[in-house]
C-alpha cells in the first residue's frame, strides 16, 4: 500500500467514534426539524393568514420564501460546512433556525412572517448538508452506516408527512404560532448535544478558498429555478416573467457548470455529480420527490375539500405513509443491502411506490379510505422509504471527506428542486384537467347538491390526471436506477470506502484490505476515472 494512501486513510477511532449513536439522535432531531418545516406550516396557513391580514395574492410567500432561500443557498451551505467545519455549521444552523422560528411565531405582520420564513430557509440551507455530511463521516462501517442511513432516510421521507399531522394538531388544539415555536426546543436540545458530543475527524476540513463567482452563479441560478416553478403555478407557464426567470436560471446554471470545470477550487467539484452512482441517486431523489410533493397537495385537498375531514384528521390520515417509509428505510432497505446490490434494492422500491401511485389513479369522490387510500399509502411509503435510504447513502458514498458537505447539499438540492417542480407542474396539470372536465361534462341535475358533486368530480378528475404523471415520474426514476445504479453485490460487508483510501477492516475484519463499499457497489475506484479523482487506488471492477 502506498504511503500517500495510507496517510490519507482515517484511523480506526475516526471510523468508529464511540459517541456516534448518541450523535445520531441529535442529527436526526435536526433533520426532522428541517423536513417538518417544509409542510408543517401548510395546514396552519389559513389561520395565520387571517390573524396577520395576509392578502390572498401574497399568502404563497409564506411557503415560497422558505423554499427560495433553502433551495437557492444549499450549495453554498454545503461548501461552507466543508470549509468551516461541519460541527460549526451544524450548531450555527440550529441556532439560526431556532431564532428564525421564534421570530415567525411572534410575527405581527405579513412582512415579518415572510422575513422569518426566509431566514428559516437560509439557516436550513446551512444545517441540512452539515447534518448529512456529519452522518457520512461518523459511520464508516457499512452495516452501521446502513442502519444510520435507514434512520435518516425514514426521517427525510416521513418527516414531510408528519409535518401535516403535527401542523393540523398544533393548529387545531393550540395555535398556528406553535408550528414555529415547536422548533425552538428541538433546536436547543440538538445544539447542546452537538456541542458536547461531536468531534469532527481530523483532516476532514477543506482548506481551500470559497469560490465567490461560483457562489453567485449557483445561488442566483437555483433561486431563479425555484422561483420560476413557484411563479408558474400561480401565473402560468407562458407568462412573460415566468419564461424570463427560467431563461435566467438556465443561463446562470450553465455558466456555473462551465466555471466549475475551470477554477482551481470549485464550489462544486464536477466529479461529485459525474460519478454514475451519485448522479443517478440525485436524479432518482428529484423524480421521486416530484411525485411525492404533488401527491401531498392533492390528497390534502381531497381529504378536506371532498371528504370533509378536519385538519387534524386529514393530517392523521397520512400516517400509513409515514409508517411505510419508516419500515422501508429502517428494515427493508437495511436487510436487503446486506444481501443484494443497490440496484436490486432501489428498482423494486421505486416499482412498489409506483404501484401505490397507480392505485391512486383510480381515486373517485366516494373512494374508501380503508379500501384504497390506506393500501396505496402503505405501498408508496414502503417503496419511497426503501429508495430514499439507498439513494441518500449512495449520494455521499466514496466522496472525498473534504467535499462531503457539498455532496450532501446536492441531495437536498434535488429534493428542493423536485418539490418545486412537483407542486407547480402537477398542480398545473390538475387545474387544467379540472377546468376541461367542468366545460365538457354537465351536472347530473340542477340542485345545489348536484352542482357540488359535479365540482368535486371535476376536482378529483384533475387530481387523478396529475397522479398519472407522478406515476410516470416514478417509472422514469426506476429506469434511471436500473441504468446508472451499481449492480455489484456486497463482498466485504464491514468495510466502506468513504472519501477514497479508507483501508482496514471494520469490526472483526482484518486490516490491510482495500476499502469496498457495498452501498456504492464496488471498490472505491469502481468508476475508473471518477475513482481516481476521489483518491482511491482500489482495482477497477466491471459493473
């Protein structure tokens, strides 16, 4: 083994931090808080709008302000974590998020609310990649890494659903302001735990400089992209400013990619996204979230506007999906990864989720919750949970430790962009189908009850038309996973190559064996040139 490789390898104590499982609790708390805030405010929005006098045309900014700041600054947040240190970024993100949440809960005007939501997004963009990169650095043993990412994947998938449940309960039984205040104690506990327990591995910091032109181009490009989809939902896809925003996003992001290929210290090293497994994982996450976030919107309206559920009951109706996600992430994916290749976990997971989506294309006004919605949600949850766990694991596997923050940020960027596309695109499809149904189909009678039923039928027709597109997005994700994700079955289940050059066995494994990552599906250098860029020297394995 070469001296250079040996000196780059983390020591056994770095790979197996004795505090890692306790630290996971606080990382999980932080991730739950960030994911909850993507949906927890949705059900509380009507009450907040009434209290603060927010105009109908402005209420979307309660959601959009958070999404714009979060999505636009994620790559910067990930790179700051690499340069500044993940522990510092994690604690700073928690502190800022808690203060922004307190400000939102105390809001007395619409501008104060919008500003608080934007600040939440800013600090979430620092916190989310720091949390995922800490997880990647702390868990180097593959079996433990699978379990840890199972917990993280369950939270990432189920957190949005739980946000609907918690938002409904807090709004109905306490006050909408508690959808903000609930973050403060979570953040304080997580920050204290991080300060006491986390010791970032030596040599994991990136000692380069911040690529300021890259920061400007990526942040403005992502901001324009997310805003474009948000604007398209409310103003239409052909509206002049919407088209100009999309054009600006394309120009800025293409310029960013060209710049990253030329500068000595890029903010996003292109090797991070050009690795076929990581690139495939980012695409799969984005496509899965497109279908999932669109579905959240439709089912929320269906349960409340068609079925007449109270907010708290509507939120609780999503619990089967959360249960499925937790089981899929922590049990199914973890068990399967020890026995079959990542491809053979992700593809069946996506097909299972698509089956649940296919079931929901049969939704009707009088559909039974127990007969249709419950089994469809369980299938969706199991499939999505299994997929998210593996995708997030692979998205950060075999990344140089100095770049793991920005690689983690790319996962969250896929989620944010996918969510923006899902809500805007699928909602536009649903609205168009609803309008066409109203124009082409006449009500069965002239009574108020007949008119109401006709409107509900049109609404449900719009939902199912859009759900077909969500089904298609999941099938496309399955094809991408089949083509790009590794087909290699694990050989050394106790060893992982994280950041290239990790050698030595895990628990009970002899040292001196080249690191092999069964989650990434090959040796640290299994991608040929990409593996060399990552600093690995293991032999190339055919896929």
